[in-house]
């Protein structure tokens, strides 16, 4: 014997699940936006690496040469790895930008159809970041970035 009185119906639960999915996608769009911005600053990683390696010498008062006699050969191995990874990360920038745009659009639609609660902050974030994504996309298509 089934008791239908306490059984949740899909029609009653679906809006809350869709709203929750919209919030999750909004959070993912923040992550993808950070990854997109990070790919544009990847050109600074080798410079930062050089600065850290060179700063180690005066900070250790030269004892790094006693501990690691081949310190500068280790230095060049790291730069080879970083220089090999930089083009790969730069090629991933349009992918992260597309994922940002997709999650923004879907999360905005899901949050706009929510009748129980207003998600003003998330919607303002979505629209403003979507404008930034469009500007960056136009820049990528135009060859500026």
C-alpha cells in the first residue's frame, strides 16, 4: 500500500532543484572567470619564476650554492617546463571563456525563472560578467588579445 500523501511530486520539487542548479552554475562561472583571467596573466609566470630563483640567492646568503652545487642547471630545467606549458595554457583561454559564457547564460535563465526567491546579486553579477565576456570575446576575435 503506497501512501501518496507524503510522496514528493516532481512538479513540486523541480523548481527548487533547478534553482539550486542555477546557483551551482553561477559558482562555476566564477571559477571559469578566474581561470580565464589567469590565462591572460600566464605570460608573467616565467618572469615571476626568474625573480623567485634570483631572490633565493641573497636570501640564503649564498648557501644555496653549497647545498645545490648545480643550482643554475636546476634553474634552466624549470624554465624549460614553464616555457613549454605557457602556450598550452594560452590556448585554453577561449575554452575557459566559452565555459564562462555557457554557465552564465544557463544560470541566469534558471535564476530568472525562480518564482519563490529573487536572486538580485547573482543576476547583477551574471549580467555584468557577461558584458565583460562579450568584450573579451570581441577582443579575441579581433585579434587584440
